[in-house]
């Protein structure tokens, strides 16, 4: 409650006293009644007018009311249902990211025949309502449909100390070049509940300037697989690699990878140990791309790696061409002197690459042609299909391993306590 605003019960009592007088008053008298209501309760004139004109407030035995329940809805039920469908095919973005991308998605889906007027409740009116919805309204309508399930993974980073002291450290807050090509790289282990044995890893490479992300599957952290993956990343990017920033893992900090970067005149840096903010861009991609789309299961067979590679091909297209990101552009201070981060407007990595001006005309035409061929709903269908294949192949195996790991922990605790059950507070 804001400072100076009285309780709801007090507002109801004031409403009972002034409601009848407000109803029969002239325009000038209503203004005075509103002034009295605002000074007595501390609410705004808009809220005061709503209290005094609501047909239920002031009635006997009514002491509390949810005003939103009795206010007419601004958008139709059809537009809400289409909004939920769009949210699902866009893979569950929040309102701040969904709002700026709705015009682009709707036009692309209409071009590919996924949204047709007269089918599945879609119409010109629904389209207009969707485009007028604010980010807060989108979040409110989607609140009941959200189901966030978060799990924890296992870190598989092993420090490579041999060359670490000879590689430049890049800290959080250090300025990167304001052009595409400076890449942050990291690996994510698909090990399930245990690090024992061989399991697949995903190499995540993200451009700091544009947010363009590329994912590659590694059989393990051996140098031959890492070098092959870096070659594929270099060939797949629409721009050249100018810099490579990695963590302190031995899969990156070794002579072969340093030699690979040196041959291409790529500026090579590393983050500080245990300082994830030094690689904030790629760490965020590990969370809301790799873990969100690839889950926490264990992938250790050739079939699973092949399906995972196909999944990443589709996911990177969706993320780079149809998923907006925001970049911090400065700081401001609020009325209390607290520093607040300022972000730019959400844009897709595709839009940021085109705006950067680093592409030649041939490269730009090729990128635009690739974009025009993509159907975002078809990409979502492919993602769901590959995810289903991964779940079929790896879910049961991962659950069995999880049970075995939990049993091993219980047995280890029993041996440590001599079989005596400890009482917990």
C-alpha cells in the first residue's frame, strides 16, 4: 500500500457515506466530492471515481471487492486463446520480449499460412487486439499457463593451469569491441546425475555485440572434438571471429586451441576462476537455451548425439532469427539515488547483425533470403519432435542413474554414521 492510503475497509465506509450524494450531484459538486474522497483516503481521482460509481460498492454487507472482476474486459476471449497459442509456438517468452516480436511473428505466420482469417478464431479484429496488448497485459493473461520447472545441473569444468597465466584475463565490465565477432564460449555437460564415464557436451558460442548464438555437440572434451567444433562454428557464423573469450576449463586452455586462435589472428582471452559474471552473456545462453531446450538428461550414445545436433540446428535458427534480446546500454539513478541498469529495445540477433553494417551485399542478401524461407511455427514443431526423441531415448536411463546415485549417497551416509539414524531438527 502506498504511503498515506487508508485500508480497503476504510475506503468502503467513505464510499457508503458519499455514494448517494455523488450520484445526484452536479458536475462541480462531483469535483468537490472527489477532492474530499481523495484527501480522506489517499487514493487517486481515477480510483475514487471508480469507488463512487461501482454499483456493488456501498451495498449492505459488501466490505471488499475485486474491482478487476467487475471491470469489462478489454480484449476478446478469441484473442486470448490465440495469444496462448502464439506464446507456446514462440516457446514461452515473457511479455517484454513477446510484445515487440508479435508484429514480426504474425506477419510471418500469415505469409506461411499458419494464421488464416476465419480459421481457429483468427480474424482482423483478433490481430488488431494482439498488436495493441501491452507487455503487462500479456503476462497477466499468460500467468495461469506458466509452469516453470527448474532443475540443477552439474559443473564439469576442470581447470587447465598449464597456459592459464599466459592468457589475458577479461573481467566483468571490460568493454568489448562494438562490432560483431567477439565471441564468448563455454561448454555444458549432458551428464545427468553423475560425471562418471563418457557423455556429450554442448559448445555454446555467443557474440557479445549481436547475441548471435551457435551450438555444437561434442562427443567429449578431447582436443580433436573441440577443434572440429570450433571449425564448424567459424564456418557457420555470418561474420568473422575477432575474439574468443572462454573460461578456465582445460578443453579451452590448451596449446592446440591457443594455436588455432593464433593462426587465425583471433584475440584470445579468459575469465577469472569462479567469476561467472565475467562471461554473463554465454552463461545466460547456457541456461535459457541449452538447458531449456536440451533438458538435464544424460546423452552418451551416438544416436542421442545425432538427435541433439539436429535439435541445436533448429534451435539456433529460432533463437537467431525470431527471438529478441536486450543489451545493457548504461546506468541511471532513481529518486533515491540507486543505480538502475538501462537496456535498449528488444531486437533479434538477425536484426542486430543487419544493422551492424559488417556484412557485404552478397552476405546480406543471402541472410535475408534465408530468413524469408523460415517458418517459425515449423521450427517449433521440429524442436518439439526432436525433444520428444531425446526424452524417449534418455529419460528412463537418467532416472535409473539418479536412483542409483541417491542410493549410493544413502549408503555412504549410513557407513559414516555407523548405521545410526540421526535426528534432524
